[in-house]
C-alpha cells in the first residue's frame, strides 16, 4: 500500500527536478527553524554558516543571499569553505528594520574540471579530450556572459581547442577562473528554501545606560509632589553620571479604590499617593498623565529637555487597571466578571490584589482590547517616546506581544522594548524571541563567581545571544538584594562595576542606588523599607558618600571603550581565588581590549593570580604588556600567564583594565645597535 | 511604512485567534525541524519532550498525539511535567511503516481554579464566589461529557453551589479531577503545527550480525568457481557462528572490457574472473546472475535454504556499469558522452577506472534512469530479498536515494538498506537521515580508548542516535587495517569483541576474518594481498586456529543478552590504564546489565582498576555484587567503585561480564536470627 507523506521530502518534488545535487543543512544562526528573527544593530555583521555538500567529488560553490525588506532586491556574497563541509559568509546590516537571508549552492562543473585537469597535466597524461570538455564549459559560460566578457571567454575556449602547450597553462589561470565564477551554471542550484530574518535595531538596543527614577520624588524640597519641571532640574545630575536612558516609573493617574498605604499596607492614609502602577482614576488611564506631574505639554517639553542632555526618556507600560480606570466603566467586557456580578481582581492565592483588575485577554472582545492597547503605545510615540519598559509582560499572552511589537516596529523600527519579566527562563527567552529588544535578567541574584560565569556564558556564548539582549540591574524599586543589604558601599560599587562591564546595557534605580539605600522592609524581604512605590521620597543627592562620581567614571569608561558596547566577546579567565572574578571584552580587531577584575567579597581585601592565556588576545607569549586601570589611571606591567591582583573593597572593589599591547624595549631606540 | 512578513508569525494569524495562550517549542526528538523522520523498531518507545508554557500562573495540560500512517486516526497520551517547563510523554510503535506524532496543549481552567481554591480554603478565606466559579466550570464540562459522566458532574456542581463544608472537600477530590480531565475545554488549545515522523523498521534494523562472503569462493575444492549449491553447503558453518545476515558480494555477470587481473592489475589473464563490482556483460546486468553461480531459480532455492538456517540473505547493490553492460547499448543516454564521442569512464584524477562507466545522474533522462534503478530493487525483492547493502551511495545524488528508499519502503516497509559510505561525516549522516536503515562507520579506524569513547559517545548520546544506526565492521574486502595487520590473532579477537558489543549491529568479512588473514598487498596498504576481489579463493575453514568458535560464543552472548540489542544505553567507565577500555549496556529495567572490558594492546597483558559509579546501574553503594564473564564462565565478586582487571591478549583480550546484582548474605538464611 502507498502512504501519503507530509514532512519527509515529497517524492513528487524530487521527480520534478532530480538534478539538484547539493544539500544545504545545519544553517546558523537560525532560531527555532526560522520561526523567529535574529537580532542585530545597524552596522553589525551577520555571519552565516551552513553544512553544504554534494555527492561524489565535484566542486561546489555557495552564495549567501540577503536583502533589506525595504530594499530593492537580493544581494549576494560568495561563501568560503571551512573544514568538514562547513561554509561561511557574512554581510552587514546597514539600516534599521528587517533583513532576510538565505543560501544557494550548486555543483561547479568548471571548477571540478579545472581541478582534475591540473592533476592530469601534472601527471603527464594525455588531456586532448579534457581540453575539449573545458572548451565546451567555457563556451557555455560565454553564452551566459555579459557582452564585456563574451569575447574573452570565447578566446579562452578557442585556445583550449587548439591546445598548444602554453594554452594549457592559460586554461587554468586565475583570470579565467574569475571570469567563469561570474557566469556559473545555476540551473540546478539548490536553494535553502527558508528565508531567515534579521531584526535590525538602532545602536541603543545593544549599548545603553539606564537610570530609573520616580518623577514625583524629584521636588527640591521635602514633602512636595514633584513635577516634570522638577524632573528637568534633575537632568544635569543624571547626565553628569553618564546615563543615556532615563526611565520614569509609571506616570499615569493613580486609582483610589483599595489604594495601598506606606510600606504596601492595605489601607492608605489621606496623604498617601498610592503606587504609580495602580493605573487609572477619574482623571484618566493609560493615555493620561497624573495631574500633579503636569500636562501632556509639560511632558513633551521635558522629553525635549532630556534630549538636550543626551538622555532619552523610557516610559513604563503596565497593562493593568485599578477599579477606577475609565476602561472599567467604558469596556466592562474587557474584564472577567465573577458569578456574583463583581469583577475579578488580581490574585495569586491566597494573596489578593483588590486594587488591580487584570485585563481579561480571554474575552470574546480580545481584538478590540489588543487594538486599544496598541493605541496606547501609539499615543506615547506621538509624544516623542521611542523606548518602552514593559511591566510584567509574562502575565499577558505571548502572542499578544508578538503582534503588538510587530505592529509597532513595522511603523517605527526605532522603537525599543525592555521586557521586565522576572520569571522562568524559557518564558523570558520566548519574550525576547518574539520581539522584545532587551530583557531584564537574573543578574541581581547571581553573586558568586560560579553563578556569574555560568549565567553569562549561557547568555553570551550560546544561541541565546542571537535574540536575548541582557539589561543588568543591580537594584530596582522591587529588588533590594541581600548582597546589597549586607555588603554596604563596597557591595554597591562591586555590583555597579559588574553590571556596567558584564552588560553592554545596564541600569540602576536611583537615587536609591547611588545613595546606597540598603534597608529592607523586614529581615528576609527584598523590598525597600519605606519604599518609594508607596510614598513620595526626598533624596539628598549631594550627600558626600554618594556613588555618583564613581558611576560617572564607570560610564565614561563604557562610553570610551567600544569593547564594552557588546556582550558577544565576553570571556572569563581563571583566578586562583573564588572571591575574585576576571573577564574580558574586546573589539573584533583587538584595538580595544578590556580586562575586568572584581572582588566579590564586600568585606575583605582579596588577592590572587589571574591567568591570561596568549590565545585570549592573540598575545605574544614572550612579550610583556601594559594594563592600565581606567578607574584609577594606575599602570601595571603584565605578562602572558599569571599576574597578581589585590583588591581592597573599601577603596575600590574593581579593576577595569585596558590592555596596551606595545611595550617598548631597548630595540626601539636609535642608540641600540 | 508597512512591511510584509514571511517567517515571523503572521500578525493576521494571531488576529484570527488570539486566545491560544500556550506555547510549544523545543520539541525533541525532531530532526532538522521535522525534515527527516526519527527511527525506531517495532515495540520500541518514542519518548517525546517539549518546552510548554503559558503566560501568568495558570495550570496547563499537554497531550502527545500519535498515529500509524496506516492506522485509523490519532491516539493521545497525557504528558507529564518535568522541571523547568519541560514536559514528557511516550508511546510505543507497534508495527512497521511510518508513525506521526505531534503535540497539543491548553490552559486548564479547572486545574488552575482547583489549585487556587485549595490554597484559599487552607488559608481560611471566604470561598463563596469561588464555589460558584468552580460550579460553572464543572457544568461546562458536563455539557461536553459523555452520557455516562454527565449526571455525576452535575451532582458535583450542584453540591458546590450548595457549598456545605464537606462539599468543599468533594470539590477538590481526585475523582472530580479525573472526570474533569476527561472533558477539557480545548477550544483555545495550541497545536504544535508540525507532524513529526517515525520510520519504524522490523527488529533486525537495530540488532543484526552480518557475515560477508564471496559466493564464487565457496567451492569445496580449490580452483573451481563456487555455485549457489556450494554456498548452501557453507550455511551450517556460518549459522554455527551465530550470524543472522549473510551478505553476498555482488553476484551479477562481470564485464570483460578492461577487466582487472590479480591484485588489481590493469590487465587480466585469461583465467582471471574479474571483480564482482564490475557489473554487466553480454549475459546481463543488474537483474542477472553470473552464470557460473547459477540461475535465478538456484538463487531463490539458496535464499530459502539460508532462511532455514536463520540466515537472511543481503544483496549488494552497486549502481555502476562496465562498458559491456546492456545499459550502455540500450540506454546510451544514461551515460556522459565526451566531446570525442567516447563514453566518460570513472576517474578520480589522475586515477582512471576505465572498466567502469558511471551512470550520469545529470542526464536529461534522469527520470527513466531512476525508475529503472528502482526496478532493479523490485526485481530482487521479488526473488525474496529484503536487505540491500548499497555500495558507495555517496557517489550518487542524495535526492535519488531519498526517493528510491521512500518508494521501496512505502510498498515494503520490511526492506532494510545498509549504506556503505566511507566518506565525510556529514554526508554519512545525511544518507542515514534520508532513509538508510543502517550505516557503515569509522569503527575500523578507531583503535585507541580516546577515539572509541569519543566516536561512540557521538553516535549513541547525541541526536545522531535518532537516525544513524551503526553497523561495525572490523574488516571488509577493501579494509584490512594496520591494527589487524600487525596485531595478530589477539587483534582479531579484540576487534571482534569490540564490534559485537559496542554495536548492536556488526559484521565481518569472512572467512578472511575468522582465519585472521592479515597480509596486505604492500606495506602501507589496507588492501588484502591476493584479494578475493580479483580471484577465486579457497579457504581452509576448518583450520585449528580459526576464530569460529570464539565468534560463536560471542554471538551467542549477543543473542542471549537483550542489553546488547541496542546502542542507546552505551556508557563508558573509567579505567586507570589507557590500554583497557570499559563500557556497559543495559536494558531499561536493569534486568540485563553487560559490562565489557577490552585490552586494546594486542601484544601485552594489561591490568588496571575499573571504576563503576553506583549511579551507573543504580547499585547499592554498600553491597558487593557478582560479575560473570560470559566468555569463560568465571565469576568475580565486585563492589561499587574500583575493581581490578587483568587481560592477557594471547588467551583472551576481552571480558564480557554480566552483572548479577544479588549476593546472598547470612540474613538470607533461616538459621540467622
């Protein structure tokens, strides 16, 4: 009995053209069989590899094809053969948007002929017939050739038919091979079938320094609700620290029903401002601004002012509503109704969050809901916003985000999305795959050398690197880690140095961070005592123990050293003390090499021997080199192999070395000789 | 500007049904995104895993769906949740042919409700409304339920609405959960999309013991050309060694043009019989039998006789022709013609093989050619053949084999194909993926512990195991390795023990192997001196130093121990001497555990300590156990951890231990107490 077939190659397809002899498989990068794009920023390379081979011993040629979805058509570069049937090609993505790439390969009869011909000539064999075979191949190419090359090809063919001794030499010369390569016979070429996609972002998608603040806590004097004007006055301070993204905690009107009081208590006092993430009140919802912060016009002015300080504003997107949100009244069909007629509030049994009504993504009116939420982003894009930090995306359907981000980026390829999903790894990775530009990570909870090495090796040296761009936060308004609670100022410095050098993108929640705020609500809790989420704070940003100058130095080092603008080159190096971690980043041409050593013990001086292999930076194993600590300016003479380091966390727990390759010796001076 | 999208999820699809909240990804096994089937034999399990998750905290349910392509429809088993969003399910393939499997998963609202409900009840919260929510879910299930369960479900719902104290208990009892599981709400279930294929073979595809012989060398007296009748007389001898596949070197008429003489010399003497792989003469081609062997009727009789000895005949398929082959005359269009009008002979410049005309798979008449070659297999299938050993498949187009094997197996799912491709790894793997049942390997050239461990770990512990079934040959008519040339009888014994226990399928070319034939044509060559390929040999199979009895013992051990019928459980164990290799195989239930130790040094006695971890066989770390050498019968008392072994290659270079778990102690006897 005959069976129908689905995934196995259809024999009828094979009977359509059985002469496609080349196989293309094992293509990388390729995410989930091409289901998702890889990510790049403008100017980056896409290096594509594949296993490509044919039966028998014939030579093959392979082409990497690529195009911008906005561009006129396919471009093509030849691939080169590596070992073991692996081929490689590369192209550069020049503009934001989406590119595609695919592969094509074919049996190259001229190359096959040429290789055999050379061997026969070398072996002194009679090549009379081979000359005729070669001439036929060249003549066939001439019929495919452009006018400018036809005559030259025909001359080669004629000479080969004549087969004088030196014409045999001509038959295998490079010029002929180059010409033949221009006019290959691709009738039976194998195409890869799939077109793979590259999502190309602007540079900030890869390299960004974030500062998070609560606008309402920006007033110069205690007790007053801050405004966008107050925020504007804070800009020079933030800019001086070297940040380039200013992320504002949610700025919408705050609900009154079930409003939370200080320290997340269930009942608010009359003066309590509520959590900014309890979105929606009589004054409006997701397209409105909390009246005490200012108007939409104030906001636009503030966004422009920030731009003047090199700061781009990132807005918080939290798709949830208070019972007072206009949606509850206008679109009750977007919420789940319980059998008693009430609306289902958020819960994680036995915990209840009665101040929050989650949107019901299983409503029959989900299409209207999706479009409305899209219009929220569009509204803020119209106000000049191009970066969204998305709150808890993992509690809304994954398909919704893929659609939403796809829709927005099709219109505005410069928009960036940061996923705030602190959840299970596969969910976090899926959100990145489906379109989020950057992602929060587990960095806050990775403190030991082993943990950091494992995690950042996974993020930067596996396929994850193709779609997941880490954004490292040592703290957030919700996360004050035990390490920061117990480690004091050295812990804050160490975690900042780690975040800023392990991650091309990182951020801090300030001024809590630079002021080393470390008191938890209670022992064992990661929440801040008197958290800014539930009250207006007044921060003394000029306190002499502030880390603002240290942060400024580190951000300047980041800006000046392109090695730190990407995570792909990250490599860890052995140190014989587990309290010390050492890693490096480098530009592809090795013109900028950064080696970082951090003392992970915030209490004690630690010392040890860092082991640098010569392969790591293509170092001359016999020549010493200089490393300069870019934080202190101090220079050290190092060598390939073991080098001593010692870090007192109470002065500075980190070295950020720049490797300077060239050490002059007596031979560099005229008087030597 | 809007852009069109190809591979990224189509937003319009998402707008068709946005409530499919579950994601299925990372499915294994899945070869090249489902392009190729995985392989199993009848009765084996298919264990399927996948990453399955949804947004938020809802419970999900996942089903593994499978069906025989010949069966009536889909069957389904629930999958179970492992750690980290990984799910697993399994099914058994019961018949040869092709199966398909795919996945489906959905948010399970009842389970989600039940989990929250229990937590709320435990926390002493008011669950009045929750009871109503649960009742609604149960009532909805009742409408989906079969008649036999509707009343019971409605009773549960009614009780829950009444919400007496013990009804709350009933609401979460297992019986209700079980009932609800029968009638899930799968309106918004996510289907995986792809149907993956399992190619199911009969058991011999996985476990087979091959013996290769040249039929023409089977005559009882020297100098006479053997016949199928002579072959028949050889059957008891081969059967006594315990083989179950008898593979015959090519049996077709042999060409006369450019016939090769002894030791592959260019000119044959009048008595030289030629190479059996120079196929085609006046007497016929691929559907004919060399007249001196007998007739087709003789052949059929021989095949039947072999069956009586438990031996299945495997036929050699070599798609190449001599200049005398009928195809050359009848179908000149299937050969490549050179510009001088001659037909292109085989060459690998500067080497020429003028006795062979390769078929031109790039001919415009390739369709006719493919169909003719298929008819060759059909012809031999009609003569009772179900196993083909394919000569050099890597020199014919890969697409051709995929088509051919697909066509044949669709009609005859019991046919097996062995790929004789000694070529680059990716080509060998591709041939296995596209349909070859078994494959020759690099085993012959893997001699050291490191080489064997690396290679067999790749074959058995990576994805390769899903499609590549190794068949290990210590020798072939073309391969007499240096190890065998130099190692003498101990080398033949060691390589046989390795092949027969590392590989569930293995084979030898005899009688050269059991007679330890080790003379190369010249130093540095892997060809036999006076190779059987070019002359008729007479083997003294009763020589007292023959390995036939040893081979018989090893094949009996193979037959009696199901652990050796598969390669998937293969694990290597440390030995503190690099000349000794130790590995084990076991059945899934551990009722049969085999531990093999081989001395790889054919010259000297080697001893060392084998290290067995308790995890390897779920051993009691404190109890000794017995191992019995199945070759000698000797028993040893071993323990978890280090055990001493010593092997003198001149008596026997291998232990094949069966592990016997239970050692009785005084507590097992009545008089203890």
